[in-house]
């Protein structure tokens, strides 16, 4: 296969590992900066150009879309899909997962465990909003924040009211979530590929910090998931429509609670913690999809039937 990794930075660990794994398995692989691609939309001949060249002979793509270019990056993935190229994750699922509020609503509708979450347009009923999520301490999250940025722990009701009012005063959209005390600064990242958990790690925040992100000083270790945790991670990825996903969960007295479902999960932490070739699992998925596509026989009918678009 000819595989393209869509990434704006070819030196990132995840990008390098995907390229390395694809080449080791006998495929051609290159990194394409999706932010510098441009598309041609026309009847029966959609196209993508990159550095003045038509990208026409790509069999599969692996989107590594940064949050700052979600709109444009997902549009490029969608164009590849229109051209019949296999994608590790669908464009629609990428867009869906980047909206924290939409993600929470989808997971709630699927009956999956979540921290109690509140959302409002103004701070006019801030006291009731705080009560809705169980009172202080509570966590306040910017909808547009990533990697722990814009996440605040308010330990008292007064502090929570002040922070919420400040965020709304600046015109920011926020989520208010209950604080899970029993998690004790830890969370679980389950890496799901094609409906299976291929690796899992427990992340622990550094002393004095409640966010367990590795780049914020957190540590990671391999963890064996319980049956419930495994089923929750798989169900979350399925509900979001993601084939490749990093599902973050908090351990709690009422079972695993989903914090986030990431459509471009990093490989460095999970591979180092588990010692597993996670990048290879993603390439294997693309191989299965490519093989199925090659074996599929074209269906001929007397008349063409229009079908609903999946885009």
C-alpha cells in the first residue's frame, strides 16, 4: 500500500513511529502536511494537491489532525474519503470527538458512565449550576482547551463562582464537571483499534497537581483493565464512530467514568508504558481494510440507486 500520514510535524514521535511501522511492514509511507493541501471539488473527479502536485495514488491515510486545524484537517480527510481512500478514522468522527460538549452528549445517550457535567450560556444561575454537578470541589473546562490547558479545579463554591463568572465574562464556552475524589489524581488511557483494546496505561499526576497529563509531569505505567473498563472503552469508541481512539477514564465508586475520547491519541506514552507496538496495530487495521476493499466485487444493477452520504 501507499500510506500517507497527515501531520503538520514529521518529527513528532507518533508520526515517526507510524512511518517506521508502515515501512517495516513493506508499505510506502510519506508524511503530508494537511494544512498545506488544497482541494478541487468537481463532478466525478475530486482531487487533492500538495506542493503543486496532484495526490492521486494514495491507498490509505492516517489522520493526525491537531486541534487548532480541526476544521481544515477534517475537510482534507473528507476529500480523501470522497476519492475512495481508506482512512484510519472517519472525518465525521474526528469532528465529533473534538467538540467536548457534543462528545459528552453522545456518550450520555449511549448510556456510558460520565462525570456529572453542566453546561450553560451565562452565569445568571451559577449557584444552581454548581449544585447540579454536586457542589464544590468541581472542575471547570474550556470547551476549546486541549492537553489539560484551560482546566481548573475550584475547591470551594466561592472560588467556583468566581472562575465561572470570569470565563463567561471573557466570552468563553465552558463545561462544569463533578470532581471525582476517589480517582486521587489518576486516570486510565485505553487505546482502542478496530473495536479492540490494544494497550492501556494508568497515568498519575505529579504531587500538587490534579491533571495527570504526561507533559505536565505525570507518570505512566501499564495497567490491566477490568472487564467493565475494557467494555466501556470499546463502547465509547464505537459510539463516537472512531476506529482508532484513546479513551480516558476515571476510576470511581460507580465504575469507570469517561473523561474524553481522543481521535489522535499520542503513541509515545502508551508504547513506552506497555512496550507494545501500537503503531503496528494501526497499520494492521489499514491492511485488513485494504484487503477487504481489493476482494470486494462490484455490484451491478440495472439502474443506479442514490444512497445517503456518510460525510
